[in-house]
């Protein structure tokens, strides 16, 4: 039996992609002959929402950027805001963050 080439979508619900992106693959039998990745499935207009809020309210948005490392994104955001505002944090806070 001869199989024709076809395109198969592997995501965003496929376990391989974790919902972050989708991959459309062209197969000839069981051989992948071409692939077309589509990125951007996590884009939720976070930048625009962040523009309309006060800086301390954006930590709830940064938690949702990546489900696998939400605390890392929030930590990065907080450090950036503190540096831009020249905020000196207490020693206890430095100790807790390390």
C-alpha cells in the first residue's frame, strides 16, 4: 500500500510541546520530510496589560508568562523594577532571594 504525503499537526496540545508552540510536519510514510513551527501560543497581550497597570501589579502577569518557571519570571521582573527605580532592598530580602 502506497501512502501519500500529508501534513500532521503536533500541538499545541501534543505532550512534546507543552502548549507553547505547534509544529506542523509533512510526512511521507513514517519519514518527516518538512516541518513548519508556529511560535507564540503564550502571547496574551502581557505587554499591553502591563502598560495600563501600576508596576507592583504586574507581578501577577509575570507569573503567567511560563507555567514551568513562573517564580523566575517574577524574580527577574522585580529585580528590573528595583534597579530602574534605584530601590535599595533590605539584607533580609537579599538573603531570602538567594
